[in-house]
């Protein structure tokens, strides 16, 4: 299994020991350094939160300086499901290490992803043995629901934000994910950013921040 050993982080603005963790999962060809840029914009609402933005374990062949959770060659459902499953153990192990290090639990953890990182956030968040506080997915998709229907698996609240003009992952992916998650009994909130391409606009960032802050308050 590949191990996550590097990335970017931002300590709690309060200076206190972390009360919770936001794990930021980057997209294909990107890095933790890109995702951590989101964190300062969320610190006002999450002053006691540790933000962690690891690099995926694999270098991205297509984008020299970037990383990938798995080699993304297309959006065939079987390939996406296999890719997410192959990448999950490294993220789960990273989560286990960090929760133990800071003496926290899944209830103190939010998963936030962009694009391929959203695929991983949903995959992990719906399969951890205990429910995470929240899952936020920007510009991504749900890779597979295999095995999620049986009783006992956690159902964390999910926020999905997507640009209506996304040329990489079409907006239809949001509606498909919403339908599938609703079928599984997962509470889903969605927001469409009209005219926005494969990126996150200020409204989407604000909604994500508020969603995570509310989830931690209720944990």
C-alpha cells in the first residue's frame, strides 16, 4: 500500500490543541499545496481546526509537478470504482494516524474534496466504520455505491457543490450523486454555481465552510 508522507497543513488559528480536523483532498494533477489555500478562508468559522492537505501518493504522469490518487484515464464507472478503491487504504491509514495523534475521533473529522478528491472523500466518508462529521465535495462525482446499501454503514451529511458550466466533470454528476445518496438514506445538500467551470466560486467556499462548522457544532 502506498503511504501518504507529505503535503501541506495549517494549524488552528486559536493556537489551541486541535478540536477537529478538516482533511482536504486535491484533484487530479494538483497537490496539497493547492488545496491548503482554501484553509485561511475557513479559519474565521473554524478557529480550533487543524487543516491537513496531503499530496496523493502517486506522481501524476500527465502533469509533471502534480499528484494523483489513481491514474485517471476516463470516467467509465468500473474504472472509477476500481481506482477509488485502490486509493482508499492510503487515505484511511493517514486518517487513522492523525486521529490517534491528536486524540480525536471520526466525529471530529470533515472530508473536503475537489474533483478526484471529491470522489475519494465520498468513497472514504461513506465507508469508514464510524461516521465522519461531514463530507463536502466540489466539482466531483460519486464513483460507486457497491456494498453501501447494507445496514450499519454510517451516513454522514454531504454537501455537493458544482459549476453549471463545468467542462471536465459535467453538472449531471451532481444530480446522479444526489439521487444515489438519497436512495441510500444519506442527507444531501446541493448547490449549483451558475456559469462556473471546473473550479469553486466564493459562494461555494462559503457554503462549504458553514456546512463544516455546523457539523462540528452538532458533533
